[in-house]
């Protein structure tokens, strides 16, 4: 019998084997870490060497961290390692829930999916082309603030219980809750200033640092506060409830009305979804899927195709430049006459 004490992520995942890890996810990690942090291992490195290098093996067993980082199906072994995302039109939890998603996958994937979920529901503003060929795009809550709250929840949560990270977007605020507690050396007040980095899950923290999901400097919460101040948002609240909760406040409606030269596209009802309207507002001339994704600051290719591009095409608002070859690597998208009319109408609002 193997008995270990210490952080959960360092403990062996006894039921998992090397076949339960995804080679593509490990290759992606090496490629990203090399580009971002000069990671020393090469893309064709033996994967066991990668796991050894990152201290993700324990007496030959995979650790919980290795499964969370590179598993084909992490939730098969760690059921609560998912993120539950919900969107409510009002200020309280109520049913039916307008939009609800449960995201599964590696820690990298669920973070990306949850961030994309929130961004797809936030108001998007598009500026003028005064200073460049592309109009700048801004979300009502800075993307960096949304990402920091969700990354922290995943990286620092307590994985020993049955609770999952919950992301709830209300009409007045974003709430990110995780089943965890602050380490004894940290207080709520210390979070508002520079403080030492004390990761609850150190083996998760290192790979997430190498791919720039976190910085390990103890500045993340302070950066969130500063980013909110810069765009005149109320300072976020950090709360200890039955877990750890971050509350990020959305602009008041009166504040949204005073944001020229940006046109707020907002959440809409009817035939055209909010995601599609956001796409119409940022689509310049002809753009590839990757260019659209980068422009909107979204990371999930599946999300951009399913929630943005596909419904826009089906609604006749955008079209492919090579319609007879939908999968062409040269494929681009452009507004149709109908799409231009909808965008012009939105810009006048």
C-alpha cells in the first residue's frame, strides 16, 4: 500500500497508466513551453523524460498532476476536475438557466473553454480604425481579468473533495468559485498587494507557468484590481465562503452608454445570437478562422466554429470565400450583404 502526505497533485494516480496520457497534448506543451519560456526539452523528446523533468512521476506511477495536465480523459480518474459555467440574465441564480456548460479535459483546455464561455456572453466594443488597419476590440471586463480569476481557481483549488470550479455570469457581476482555501500565510487583505506565491498544487503550477497561464509572482490578484481600475470598474471582491470566491463587477448600464467611440453590441435575443453579432462587428474584409479567433481573444477552435462561424453562415450573415472547399487551408470568411446591413444597424444603436 502506498501512503503519501503532501499536496494532492503530487500523489500517485494509481489507476492511471501511460496509455491514459495524450501524446498530442504533451507535444503541444513542449512546443508552447519552448516558444514561451525556452523550455529545454525538444518536441521529439521521449515523453517519460518530459514527465521526469516536470517531476510528474512517483516511483514509476503517474501523479494526479500528470493526469490533470496531459490526460486523455482526466475526469475518468478525477471526477470533480471539471468546470461548470452558467449564465443568468438577472442578478440571482434562477431556473431555467439560459446557458449552462460543463467543461471537461485537461487544466489547459477547461480554462480556455471557461474563459471563452464568459467572453461570449460579455458586451464587446469595437473602436475606430484611426490608429491601424483593424479596429481595436474590447470586452466590458478585460479578458486578462476573466482569465486570471479562472486560472487561479483551477490552479489553486482543493482537488480532494467533490466540488467543481463554478463560473457564474450574472447581469451585474461575474462570480468564480472554487473548493479551496487560502494558505495560512495569506489573508484576503494580502491578496490586494504583492505577496509571495504559495501554490496549493505545485506540480500543476510549474507547467502552467511554462505555458504562461500563470506567472508565479504573487501579483495575479493585484493585477486584476489594477486592470479593473483602469477601465473604471469596481474593485473585485475576494471572499472566503464555503470555498474561495472572486466577484468581478460588470459596468453599470449608465457606464456602458458612455463609451464612445465604441459601439456596444451586447447580448441579444431573436434570430441573431450575441456571439454572431460580435463576429459581425469584428469581421474586416476577408479573415481566416485563426484571424477571427485571435481578434476576439478566444482560444478554443471548436468554440469559434460552433458558436460563431457556423450559425453566422447558416443565418446568411457571412460566407466562405471558397464555398466548394469548406476545409481548405486557404478558407476565409466575409460579410454578406445581409451581414453588412445587420452590422450597420448595430453601429447606429
